């Protein structure tokens, strides 16, 4: 049996895990979430943008048709709700687990001026504080974090373009732990920054390459799962030790284990193209959503993109 990772963070691939209805196909998987029953919510760019599977990969239901033009981020609420961030629609929607929209933050289809700091210009991901406040990373067209009350009132914003503490170069993902610390995957600055709940900088982790996906389990769990993107430039494309890969860190940024292969990018077992959405179930199994179709031309510019690419993997804890 081929395994990945190391020590207590050792996993095996579950081959052909997702069983979709006949004729259905996953596009880029922007986000993944797991509910309290270990049902898996796959937020992808294609028909039926939200696909729900059980922990064995069997199809349960789908929803969201016509509502989400570009699936990006998933965050599971503690009250059987789900927060979905759509960077193409410039919105965050709080929904029930069967797709009823309870709250919309942002103006659907209307982006704010580039780098204006006003919400939103291609927002990327969402997280909740222990009190239920909503943090939104406003990443592609802004360099900003916004904090909202549970009912959607803007409370504060922080950040600007740059590479100093508290500045951002694509805040791509965001998490919040049980103590209220806010973790921001500052992707193109190759770091994760840590803030208090009011946006005051605390520390940063630098032992990462383009951190993109990020997941912290609820409660006081000292683990942070990070999906790192590999290099896209001609001069370092395919270089070892840079990803794409999945890293498991302590909540102080110490590397605990990595799922990585040589060569790094690819479609083989344990390989990734661009690990973008992460979730972990109650048994410690990891679900990784890949924006494979978007990443392929940058990773393999001289190879025509296959018609079908894998964009979701399950790693079962050994």
C-alpha cells in the first residue's frame, strides 16, 4: 500500500472515491466542506455547482444551479449552515445545507474598483470567529480583510497592497481558531499572517510556497492544513521542494508532515496541480479540491490540456 505523509499524519489514497451521476463531471473544485455527519460539500465550476457526497463518495444531492458563476471558497458554519464565496459574483452567501440562501454579503455581479479597499473585488474565502463574526478575504482585486457582524454589517477592514506585516499580495484564504486568532494565506507573499480579531498583526509563517488552500479544524486543535501551489515561471517550473503539495503545520507554523511527490505537479496518486480547497472529516481523512483546469496551462504550457482532469482527491488517514 502506497502511503503519503509521515508519523501520525500518514494517509493513503482512496481511488475513484467520488461517484457522480452518469454524465456528470467535476470542473475546477474551488472549495470543499464537511458537515457534522461527514457529508462532503464539493463547490466546483460547472453545472450543479454544489455537489454533496457521503463519506463513501456516494451522490446525495446537488444545488446552486444559476446562482454561482465561479465557485471559490467554502466555510462550514457551526449551526448546519455553509458560507460560499464566489469571486466571479463578488459575493458571500450563507446558505442552509440544502441550498436555501439566508444571507448575501456584497452586490451580486458588481465589483468595486480595483484595489480600492471597498468590499468586494473578487473576494476569495470566508471564516467565522468564535462569536460568529464573519471574516472575508478580498483577494484578487483587493488586498483587504473585512469583518462583518453575524447579520452582515461591516464592522472593520484592514490591509493594503504590499509585503510588510499587515499588507497583502493576494489574501487567498482565511481561517479563525477557537481563541479568535485570524490566519490569512497571503499567497503571493509566500506566507501566512496571523492577526487578532481586530486586525492587529501578531506573527507570520514563511516556510511555504504560494499558500492557497487552508483549513483549521474547529475547536482547540493545533493543526493547520495548507495547500501550496507550485511555481509557474519558465525558470523554476518543475523545480523540486516548491509544490504543488499539501503541508500540515502546527498552529505556530511548525511543519509536521507533507504530502508531496517528485516530480511535484501531475495527475498521479498523491500529486496535485493546484490544491485550492481543503477539508477534514471526523476521522481525520482529508479532502482536497484542485483547480486543475485553470492550473494546467501554467504548469504544462507545451502540453495540450486533457479534456478531463481529476479535481478532487480523498486521503484516508492510516
